[in-house]
C-alpha cells in the first residue's frame, strides 16, 4: 500500500486500536508538549507500505515531553513507572526534551518538536499525539517524503560534523532496518 500524505498516516494510526490505546494512556500523564515519536510512527508506516499483516515489534515506545523547570532523569523514570503500572506489557521510555540535547552535545532544544527535528534520521523524526478531542496530530519537522518513500537519510543536523555523522552511521548499522523492511534504501551522511 502506498502512503502519500499526512492524512493517510493519521488514518492508519486512528484505525490501529493498539496505537490509539497507547496514545490515550500517554495523554493521561498530562505532560507538557508531549508526543510519542520515532519507531512507533515510522514502523507503522513501513509495515503498512510493506503489506505486513503483523506488527513489527519495536524495542520501546518513546514518549517525549518538554519541561525546562524539572529536568531530572528520576522524574522520567517515575513517569515510566506510572505508564508501566497502567500498561505493563509495553516497553515505555520517557524523555524530557529539555535535557536530551546533551546526549549528542547539541544546543538546547526549544520544544519537543525541536527535539524531534534533531533526531538522527528524517524517517524517524516523527511524532504523534492526541488533542483534547482525541484527534491524532502528526509532527513531521522534515516532512513525510523520506519515510513514505522508504528512504533513510540523516537530518541536516547529523551531517554537520564528523562526530554526528558517526552517530548516524552507527545507528544505521545497529538498527539494521533493511533486514526487516527490505524495500528501504539508505543514504550515507556527508560532513563538510
């Protein structure tokens, strides 16, 4: 199946009861500027395009939020525990984007969407959440063209230095996405 626009991505997520339940549980935390991102969204798109009948397992459900008033990792662990109490069979991961820039030695993020924009790959730089009426909202700071065309390439930030190029390249090797989704193509990063 082809996916051509953001409305089609939102539709396949809305029709997925498991994804909607996870979104509703994450929304119940009432976190500021929250999103579920990365593989949660990308894998659904790639599974759909590949025509997979069964969901590809993902290592974690990445819940992100932005709160610059409390950046202790212990708060994130407490939120993960709360989610596990509500849905124990889900591999929850909660990260405050107000502190995550330090992982890759980047400038401070200004929001969760800014954090998503600074993920290593454009096809992973995606997030979804529910609004007040439980409508699915999609954030795609680099657009959806790469993910829907099955192209993996670095976000602009991850082509700026040799160190960031290495992070991108190491992730590509470690993730080995082409062994799961054989139609994808992988672009190398280029640093100046």
